[in-house]
């Protein structure tokens, strides 16, 4: 009687976090969406579109699980307010990842990267140096080649564990077109530690609730359909989410900072708010896979982007040190 062949032991699964970091508008959200095959993070041409860390979960039952953290663009932010909150989110994501993806725009300059590099110097994780938008011709021009050399030298001076495919040459990708993304992912898997899945459901794409993404879809339309500065003065709050009604009924409030902004969001005869609502509803329906009712209201929440109490109400919690300063500040 022939004995059954002995199967080789299965390879241990890998699991870990990857923080996607960089300056505003470097394509971090586009890259996350490309990896997951869905529009999880909102994307617009405007800088600082992302306000909060968004987790995207990529599970391969043969290799393992990578939890990506799409972070807000790192920039010089004044103390207090929404901008400090955004940078604190990026700093939090860089606290203990297995790997960092450092995205750089070929149009950037090394002095503009300094704020990002200083934050990266605080992590001991390997930092993969990635030049995005490689489909643009300028990625091969002398200014970009000089930028690559300068970033590499600055990272060396700051003791950043910067990793590249060869020499100072970064990973070159196009998140928009998908070029180089598979190769980047393969290199990332090599650096992932062995471990159990952080999220056991293989179909789970994020840890955020549906209402978070609904609010983001509305804010995306504010960024796309309003002027340059006005969307940054807007915050979206989901006030009611009834999934038991047919169709699901969603009520949301768009908060503005100044009374004069209400009319700008509503528009003449209410046309602007109808356009925003119609486009947002279409995106929400794609995301949820069902028809929905969406009601939008515009209200004044004075100077919300600078007020700690208003920020907390909207879910933007300032770092602890700043909260203590706000508590001790005289009122009135």
C-alpha cells in the first residue's frame, strides 16, 4: 500500500499596518482606492481633501493581511483647529506601523518635504520612498532627479530608514493609472511580519462605519462644487441615519463658519445645494448598493474649525496637550 505524499507545511501568514504618508495632494487616497479596487477614500483636485485617517484592509488568504492607513497631507499647521488635528492624525498613524509608504510628488521641492521628513524621523519602521505620478513627463526631468537626490540625502541625515529598489532611485508608480503598484505591493509583502489577521472577516474593507463614508461623500461634493476656500469652512454631520426605512433615509447638516457662507452653499433659489445633494446621493447609492433618500440642511456653527468644543462635537479630537490648553484658557 502506497503511503500518501507528505504535503509541505503551509507558509505562515503575514499581517501588519502600512501608513501612507506625504504632503497634501500626493495621491495617497488614489493609491489606497487603487489597491482596494473601490472608492473608499474621497479624491478631489484640492489639497487637504483627507481630514482623518482612513483604514483600508487588503486581505489575501494565501499571503496575509495589510491594513493601510490613508493619512491627511502633512503640512505646517498652526496650533489648535482642524489643521493641527489633521497633522496629529498623520503623526498617530506613524507611531508604530510595520512599513511606511512615503509618497512624493515630482513637482515638489526638498524644502517642502521637510515637515514630512521630520515626522518620518520619529519612526523606526522601514520607509519606502515612492515617487508618484510617474506617468507625468516631468518625473524624468533634472529638477525631479535633483529632488530625489536631496530627499535621499536629507533622510540619511535624519536617520530615516529610507528604502529604495536600488541606490537613491525611488519606487516609481502612477496611482492614477496603476503603474508600478503591483511591484510596490510585492516589495511591501516581503517586509510584513508574520502574524494573525487584525480583522478576521476577509471581505471587510475598513473599520469605519457606513455613516462616516456617507459624510465623506457629501464633503467630497462640497470640495468639487464650491469655490477654492469655501469647502474648507464646511463640515458635515450625519444627524439621522434610518436604514430600516424604504429607501434608507439619511439627514445631514452642513456646518459653515460664517453666516454669509450659508447663502453660498445653498445658492440662488437653492440650486447649488440641490446639485450637491444630487451628486452626493448618486455616490452614496454606488457605495451602499441601494437607493437612498438624502436630506441636506445648512447651519451656522461659528468658527468651528478653530473652536475645540465645536471640533469635538464634529468628531475631530485635538491632541491631549492642546485640549488641556483649551480647558485652562479664560472664557468670555
